[in-house]
C-alpha cells in the first residue's frame, strides 16, 4: 500500500518538476487509528477528478503493451476498506496532492481473512 502511494507521488513530482520536486511520507498513531500520509509537489489532482482516480483502469500514465494501468489506488482503497479504514485524496498546502490512509488500530476481521 505505502509503496504504491510513494511510487505515484514520485512519478507525479518528477513528471511536473517545479524547482525542486519532492515527496513527503508520514506515518503516525492516533488513539483509534494508524495514519499514513504521502504528499508530493506535482500538479495535484483537480477536485472534479478525485473520485475517479480510485476507479480501476484510471491513470494519467500510458499503459505499457504488456499490462494495464490504474489498479494501484483501486487496490489501496480496497485494502483500507476491507479492514475498516479509508483513503482520502486532497490538495497539499502549497500545491500538489496528498493521500491519507486511515487504518483502525483494532480492525474488524475481514471476510475470508485469517484472524
């Protein structure tokens, strides 16, 4: 999950370089959740497209001939939801995007998952 978010952020920052592209990664504990945050200073995602980025097949990148694109954020959201969590895409202060994943500290056991 975290690897996919970092890969996306690095790609976004590198593809639209301001003076110094960068990615910020954070992880912290709250009383009821563990929170992951990945932010970049790329172009960001327009508000109107923020729900679409989680649809399977949606990508800003051209698909290579041997496989498709646009499954990473779909999987991130699916895993988070499976364990009672959530994913939010927003705007990073100063420009760029920030993805925040909240995972409950005591998640419900997902159907079909080993406890």
